[in-house]
C-alpha cells in the first residue's frame, strides 16, 4: 500500500499532468501573454502610422523623402562625402 501511495505521489509530481507540467504550462502561458501584449502594442503603433499616412501630409512627405528619396521640384540634392 505504501508503494502504491509513493507511485501515485511521484506520478502527481512529475507525471503527464503533474506539478512540473503545470509549472511549465504556466511559464509558457506567461511568455505567450507577454508576446501578445507586445504584438497588441505593435499593432496599435502601426494603426496610428497608417492613420497618419492617410491624413497627414507631413507624414506622407517624410516617408517620400526618407524612404523613397524624393525631392520637391525646386530642390537640388547635394551629397557631401566625408574626405579623409
């Protein structure tokens, strides 16, 4: 009887549905919850950027200049190289 109780106790601690598996599942859940929070913040920032790009001419100009390298018709691009 003592042996059976001992086997049940060990199985409860390290078995398939034991304490160690429960602790591991809680760690995985916490990590996934943190990832979900980060992704929600990233999505909110992307939505805000989309809103600005749809309605704010200055945001559109900043992207056109920074990412596409576009200039206004009356501007001249001067590239200064560092001479050493």
